[in-house]
């Protein structure tokens, strides 16, 4: 029942088997989510940064690059609050909850596990700590019980940290450690993350040009010219993919 309740709160719908028929329930009453209002989400965002400190850059990068994220927690309330705040890291994507959230996956359910295997990116929650052993399912594993983040071996190259990543992480930690204002609350944290995201997106678009069909494309030659570090170049290449921008290999 708890799993179904959390699923309904996060996704607005659940499927329940009744008399061998799958019945779809949708949450048309938004009072539940209204209780978890914007200010609470912003406060939780600050708490997440404080919780993981500089390692929060791994969470931010995973969300920005649309990686496969699995989150384990033994406290359902903390798990729910954590997941609900994640979209604030990537506010320029308004549909992240609808497209990527797969809550309360049962490790013993082959159908649910197979569904994850065929997805290129997702944000999924588990209450079974044994999920950490299934590295083939995730790029990033977040353990809320131990406050640890694990990067799978196959994804390590994607998460090679550079000075750019370090500077972003330091900025997030500094703003999170400031005392929240009585008037604006935790809006400063959201604003700083949004500012950094826009800076990264602007850097990416500085490498763009118009293609033959007059649509914006990213040219690999421009990426190479703009970013001297191969790891930074690769980050922006992956960001272009996540932003669904066409990439032209003109090197």
C-alpha cells in the first residue's frame, strides 16, 4: 500500500490488478502535491546539497546528461522528498517527472527490471539495498541511507570531473550554506543552479550553427576549438545529446 501511495503522489497514476483486470487510477486531486509546495521543495534542494556537499555535482551531472539514476532509501518519506526536489536541478526541462520518473521498482519483478534495462535514461527508486549489486541497471546509484554515490564502471568516463565541474560544485555548496532569507526563503539556491545551467547551455550553443535545413546543429569541430580539455569537450558533446541537438561530425 505504501508503494502504491508514493507512486500515486509522484506520477499521478497507478495500475492495480482487480479480478485479473488492470485498473488505472489517476490522481485528479492535487491537494496532496499542493501540500508539498514550492518552498518545501526549495528547502529540500538546499538540504540535498548540504547532504552530499561537493559530490552533489555527480547528481547534477547525471540529471543534466540524462543518465540512468537509481536511488535507494530505507525511509519512504525522505526518499519521496528527495525525488520530488530533483527537477529543481534542471528547471529548463519541464517534463522530467512525467518522462523519467519510475518510482518504487520491485527488484523481484522481472517485468519492471526488464523495463529499466531497455530505457536509456530514468530516475528510479528502490527500497531494496541489493539493487546496488545490479550495476548493469544504472549509471549512478544514490544511497540515501549511507549518503553515498556510486558511479558504475561503464559510466566512469562520462563522470570524469574537471575544473569546470569543481567550480560549479563549489558554487552550489556556498549558496546552500548561506542562511536562507526570511523573505525569499531558499529561492537563492534555485536561482544559482538555474544561473549555472544557463551558463553551460550558453557555452554549448556558442558551438552551434545553422545546418542545411536552417535548424541549429552542434559541430564537433567547434566543440574541439572551444574547449581545450578533452573531458570538457566530451561533457558538452554529451550535453548536446541530452538536449536533443543534432551533432555534425566535421572533424
